[in-house]
């Protein structure tokens, strides 16, 4: 499934604490646009019936069955894009357009 880097895990934990959502799971999703590009999303959520649940770097992650194949082998990282500007990125071998895609 998805690998979460230690830096991304730290930021997910911080976000959960700030938003008081520690009891929820991290949902990761992807949508393929008409031009083939991938658009990623994530947020805190309750598990659903068709979700795959797993743990990476201490983070409980949910992926819907519709997104499972598109996210297979992906990595979620939290990196410095420009000096002082950090954001989540996805490194996904299934994404035909990019080696790393910022979270939109």
C-alpha cells in the first residue's frame, strides 16, 4: 500500500492534534483527470465498508477500494519545496505524469 515517511507522519500527527481529530483515520484518495493527471487528496475520516485499512509509521490509513490500485506503491512525504515552504507530496509509480506530485 502507501508508505508514509517519518516526516509526513510527524506532520499528520501535528494536524490531527491541532484539529482534535486524533480518533479518526487518515483517508488518502486520488482521482484521474481526463488528461490522465492524478489529483490527490487526504483528510481525517471514519472507516467505510469498502475501505482498506493499514498502518504506516504509526498512522492509521484508509483507502477506498476504488483508489487502491492507483495508490499501490505510492509514498506520502512532507518536504521543503522552497525555503520555509513545506508541503505534502505523493511519489507514485502509477502516476504517468509526475514522479512527485504536490497535494492539491
